[in-house]
């Protein structure tokens, strides 16, 4: 390394921070269903130049795919029992997080589908979320907090059905809460 130069680990850390800033900005931008989100708008919100944006994400599709995978990764990481939680509480909190993700997922996937051909359709990551959440459901059912006659696939299907109902958050809240309450024994 020459004097005054930037070390490789420092550059890598800066690149990772820029990538995270871009994904966070894109997440915020795409969360608004009425917003027209351009790559320039994402760069502006992230506080990075267009070259940095395109170095990380060569196109809109790559940005959307990374954002989608990042969101699914967060859902999967959240599938755990925190200190002080019972398995049923952990499952309920995780299912609520999954419900909150659906509107953003729908916007991202809809946009991805606009940029996809039949052979480049966005992959479903439902299997990953199901695999991450199954231990929570099993623990909650074994502790007799959650009914044993329902599968995680059935719960996901019910959550998706509720998320498809037209209405704002205040309208949907008692509906999702009724589902979550109904899971308990």
C-alpha cells in the first residue's frame, strides 16, 4: 500500500456501507406505492453518485432483486425466540413481521415482473421463509401455545389473503389480530 492510499479492507467496508445505504434508500422509496422511483432518485436518497449506484447494481432489476432477497433474509433472520419470549409470542411477532413485509414485497415483485421474461421471472423465496419459521411453529405447538392442527403453509396463506384485502393499516389491523389470536390454544 502506498502512503496516503486506502487499504483494501477499508475500501471493502466503504463499498458495503454504500450498498447498504442504497438498499435502505430503495426500501424507503419503493415502500411508497404512489412514488415513481428512478435509479437517480434512489441514488439521491442514498447520498451516492450514479457511478456508485451502478457499480453496485448495474440495472433496476438487479437493485430490485437485491432488495427482495435482503427483505427475505431479514424475515428469515428474525425467526427466533428472543430472551423473555415464549415460543408462541416469538411466532406471533414473526408472523406480524411477515404480514408487514407483504405490501413491500408485492410492490417489489410487481416491478420485477415488469422487467422479466418467462425465463427470468423472480424466484419465490417462500420456501426459505417457511424453513426459517417452521422451528418457531413447532416450538409453539409443542409448548401448547399454538393449536396443533394448522401448518405454517396454511398460516402463510391466511396472512397473504388478509394482505390482499383493500384497506389501510387501521382497517387490516383487527383482521390480522383476529387471525393471530385464533392460532392460540
